[in-house]
C-alpha cells in the first residue's frame, strides 16, 4: 500500500513540476511558488516548506489547495491529482468528463467561491443519506430567503 501512495505522490509531483515549468515558474524556488500561490489564493495559503514537499513527492495538497493549484495552472483538479480525466480545466459552468464521456465527480469552484471548498470537503465525509439531509436543509433555507 505504501508503495502505491509513494508512486501516486511521485506522479503528482512530476505533473506539478511540468506545469510550473510550462507557466515559467522555477521549480527550484518553493518560496517563489508559495508567494505567488498565496497572492492568488489568500484563503488557502501555503508555506514554502509545503510546496517543497509537493515538489519532492513527500506530500499531496489538500483538496482546497489542489483546486487552487489546478485553477492557477489551468488544468483540471482530477488530472493534477491522479493524472486521469481531462487535462484542461473546464469552464466553471461546464461539467468535466473523462475520455469515455463519464462524469468525473470533480467540482470546480470559481475564485470568488473559494469559501465553498471546505464545505464541499466536509460534505464528502457524509453518508449519502446525510448529504440528502444537508441538501434539504439548504433548500429550506433558500426557500425562506426567497420569501423575504
């Protein structure tokens, strides 16, 4: 199992490095990468040491940071994380599909909606029944808001 996790980290790191090089960032400077990431995504700041761990294949980012990285690099979060699905990021109003045309299950959140990422991460931990419960609660709140 550990070998699988290590391989996933190495593959993620290789994709990340290629994308940083593509946009002209030096992979030898985690500090510069962290500074530029933090300027773009202040709600999900990273330390240079964290970026260094990504580049050395010691860690993979949290979902919130992964979504920010993918947005910044113009690639899909799923492709960046695991190398499957569409490489290019879809427009925020589009659904991402893999090569077979199936939904990938990736949710893209626009920069102005970054506060939703922690909520979505929490929702992924719930059972399907509890997700439906939360959905119904949100619908009730929206209905009350619409009433005025």
